[in-house]
């Protein structure tokens, strides 16, 4: 079998973002008002964000414990040792700034009350994208960024300060929408120009509030930021949180550069060439779906729609290259496509070429609320929010590429079966979680399961923040840890601490880029473990 590149995920980063720019490419120079407008730039920027969100997801398939190399093939290099360099993951950094330029253009050119909704959406999406950037790089250019030739060497702002401003920007956006709904906004955002919420400004407010909740929960765990975060959490108001999946859907179709990014990454290309030909699930992640071989939970409902051949899906431990085995993806398929063939869509994570691209799931929204309730940040019933999170996860995975729950599936019945089958485990049975810490463990573990190859970066963020799902540091047992078997990490858990700034920053902005950052010794500000 052909030897693969040792940075196999980086190609996905480059291709993923370039394809989204081709899809709704309006204008190469978004600062030129003679050839563009906020109404044209905003939709393509949202589609760009969808592609970047998927790139963040795929980039953390390996580090986050969701995907492994296949047996009998070498050459994976840093993907399995974690010996990443400043040449890895560079698209995660540059693509956010490229995308944010579009949102800044909309903000700068939507200052009139008539365009209040467009400006608010741009603020929300800019905040969402910068939050993803901070969660991987910590300090980044922010207050002096996006100024083009006027400032080519922007300073790096502290991550904590950026987070605070993102919270402020989200609050401004919610207020602008509220003011617009109370008055008259001349230029409504109609469904055809809003590939995310189809012009529903209430959903935009809830999305903003949910992103704010995510930011504030992370901040509240940092002692120096706890008082600030609690004050902001108390001021979240009655806007509410997402109860529907945030899916970008501009009209994806089975054509080159126009397919859904998730499907393109996990299923097939537009030419029917399979994706993920040399990657399979980890033994670790499959242990949350089947008890066979010492698994943690049983979940045939979700497992069967996510994994081909479940429960006998081929698996590996990350870093195992030398064993002789048939543990490879099914011939002609990836491990994550459960449809009949490349022309007959399925369910799960790789539904079909026209599926919407998730940027935040309702399941995550519910789990965020559950955690906030347990910690006393907001009021409510933690168990109800937790149960709603599990239910929302089933619902998303049971939907086809058109966003409709398949007729063969019964979400409520299968959720009930899931809880009954796992009644003896406090990772599923919330009533067995007797302490607040045990409740947090159940919530984060279920969030990790719900974000499996959908938002893998956020799942890994939450592991670093909370240490859940719990692993056994230093173990070589693939059911007790997702650390690579050949990890060179100096951390006790043998995992990645953070990724490095791209080399171009050292070349172009050397006086500002933080020095002394390491893969294993440096952390994101909310990671206190």
C-alpha cells in the first residue's frame, strides 16, 4: 500500500478552505465597494466559516482520540507521534483571518440602522471564528488585526482579553437584533441570503447567547476570571439558547467544490472516490458504543449509523503501524459512511453530499446548559438539560441529508433504550452521579460522544479543560487512553498540549509572535490541568 504523507491532515485544511471560497466567491477584494456589498459578502463568509469549522474538526481527529492509522502502513510521522512543527495546522490560523476580513467588511459597511441585522450577524460569526482560533493558539492578533496594509505587524493580544471582547461583541449583536425587532429594520435578512438560520433573527440571538455561554464557562474555571464570568453569566437574560442544530446549508450538491464539507471529508468526493482510505476509528472511541472487548457503554443506535460494519468496525490504536492485520476500511468505503454506496446516502455523520454543515449542535448547547446549572452559573434542571443533550445527539445522527429523521428510526424509543441499557453506568445514568464532579464527568463524556467527528476540536478542548472523558495517564491500553502508542509527548497524559504558531508568523511578524511556545509544555489559558 502506498506510503502516505506524514502530515496527512494538512492537505485537508488547504483543500477544505479553498473549495469553500470557490463555491460562493463574490469578490477577491472585499474592501472594494464598487464590486461588492454586505449582502453579497455575508453569505459567502458564512459558507467559508462552515468549511473552516470542518477543517478544525478534521484536524483533531487524531489528537482528539477519534481516528487512528491503519495497520501495516508507515510514514504517518507527526500525525501519530505528535511531533508537530510550525508547518502543521497552518490553515487553522490563516483561514480564520481571511474569513474574518469578510465579516469586518460587513461590519464596516453596515453602520446604518437599516443594515443592523447584517452587522449583528457578522459580529456573531466573527466572534465565533476568533473563539476557535484562541482555543488552539491562545494569544493571537486581534485588536490590531484585519487592518490590511495599514498595519502589517499587529500585536498579539492576551487570550483572556480577546475572550472578554468576544463576549462584548456578542452582547452588542444581541442588543442590535433586539433593537431592530422592536423597531423597523429596512433591510431584512431573508432566507435566500442566510445559509445558516434562513433569516430567523431569534435563532441568531440564541446562537450568540450559546457561544457566549461556551466562552463564559471556560473563563469561569480560571480563578482570575471567575468573578467577571459569573457577572456576565448572570446577565445572560431571557434570550435563550440553541435548541436546534446550527447547520450551514447554502445548497450543497454533488459537484466538485460544492459538496458538504463533512461528507467530503468522511464519505466520498464528487467523483465517488472514497475519503479516509487509510484511517479507521480508534479502539478508544468505539468503546463508548459497544461493550465488546471491555467497552464502556453500549450504544447500538448511534453506533450503527456512524460506523460501517458496526459493531465489528475495523479499529486500531493510534500509532500502531507494524502489526499484520486486516484492520482496514471496507473496500471502496470509509469507516464513517453507512449508506448503500456513493450514490445512495445514509445517516450518521457522513449522510450525503447535500447535508448541512454543522458548526454547533443542539446537543452541545444542552450540555453547556447542564454544566452551567451544575456549577450554579444559571438556573434550571441539570438532568433535564443532560437528557435533552443525549436526545439531540440521537436526533442529529438519525437525520438524512435533507435534515429529516429517517422513517426507520424512533429517537425517543432509542434514547430510552440507551438509558436502560446503561443504567449501571454513571457515564450515562445521571442519577448515579452523586457529586457535582461526577455530574460534570457524565456531561462532558456525553458531549465528547456527541461531537465525535462532528466538532472534534471542541471535544478535545473540553477534554483539556476538564480531563473528561477520564483516561489513565501513561497507559498503553487503548481502552484506557487515546494517547498514541508512539507519542513523544513529555506530558503525563502523553497528549498534545497545544499547536504551534505557523512559521509565516515568525517570518512576517517576528517582533510580536510569542516566543518559547512548546507543544507539550504550553497551554491555552483555560487549561489548568
